[in-house]
C-alpha cells in the first residue's frame, strides 16, 4: 500500500466551509467557551486557534482567561458560569491546569452537560 499525501490546508478549508454551511442552516445559536488558566504558550496558541476557527464558521466564542495562580474554586466558578450561560453550548477547560489543582479530581467534579475535555 502506498502513502497518500494530503493537502492539509485544502482539507481544513473544505471542512470549515462545510461546518459554516451547517451552522448557517441550523436553527441553533452555537457558542464555544474556553477556560484558559495561565499563559502556557502552547495552550494560548491552541485556544486562540479555537476562537479564530469559531469566527470563521459563524460560531460565537466566549473566552475566560484566569491567572496562572487561579485556585480550584476560581476554576469551578468559571465552569459553573459557562454551564449557566445560555449563549454557551459547549466549552473546553484547556490543560495543563496549575499544579496546585488536582486535574483528575477537578474534571470529575466539573463534568456537566456542556464540558468538553481538551
């Protein structure tokens, strides 16, 4: 079997066009929330990409940035706020979380209908 070389940029453009068309046809107003704790360069770039992608396809995005020293209680409050926000239909808590936060324990406490693990 020979390898297939794919044009990633072309595929991404086609995928975004398909998603944009589906969003436009939908009666639902979609909103993606992100919770970013700190300034990890990789995490910042990833989250920025999500907001950029949302803008391209017609999905509202809601950004929550917390300081690097955010407590578990502050993170839980941000999650609760997004869960209660009717404009937010799903959200991502970007990892890594601060070392002072038990990520596994927090995820089990925080999981609700809107949360996506990233």
